[in-house]
C-alpha cells in the first residue's frame, strides 16, 4: 500500500517536472526568437550583413535545438517514451553551430592556429556524433523497429478502404 502511494507520488512529481520543462522550453523559444529578430535588425542597422547573418544563423540553430527538445518532450508527455536520437540531434546541431560561429569570431580575418585546432576538434566530434547516431538508428531498426515513413492522406485512405473490404 505504501509502495503504491509512494510510486504514485513520484509519478505525479515526474509529470510536474516535465510540465515545468515544457513551459521553460516554450519560454526559452520565445526569448530566442526575440534575440534572432534583434540580431537580424542589428545586422541591417550596422551594415554588417555577412557577419550579422552568420550570427543570426547561430541563434537560429538554438531555435532548432529547442524545437527538437520540445518535440521530444511532447513525445515523452504523450507516450512516456524518450528517444535517445534526440541527444544526437541536439549534439550535432550544437557542433554545427560552433563550426559556423568560429569564422565569425575572427571577424573575417584568417583563422588563427588555435582556432584551426578547435575547428578540427569540433569537426571530429561532429563526425563521431554522426557515426554514433547512425549506429544507434541502425541497431534500433535491427531490433524490429521500422524506419519512419511519411504517409500521404491518399495512401491512408486507400489502405483503410482495402481493410474495410
């Protein structure tokens, strides 16, 4: 009896925590979109379009990360399942963002030796993360999961008509 109550209390706490995470992600998304708008306007105002565009693109990558996390949170809240691929997606987006922002940091000058080494490390980390993502996805397909397919409404209707006959 006590174990069941304690388990229920923990489940309610977990749900409340995930609700808090979802609200925090939504708030962060709004704030980042405001920052993106400010970056774009600032680039036009200061007439530094190339660097400003790359800076804004870096901010947009954060929006992409938040979108992936919100999608994962929605899936978890609905089904209780969290897919590990989300971690790989977030890591790859973050590494790509770094690759874009390294040249911007130099102000358009030649990339310094230490930045070049950092660039190589980030590229290697991106490659390793991509390989790990591929291997995880491949192992899950081998475990009986099917690759996601996009189904058009016409195909769905055809399928339902065939099953109703």
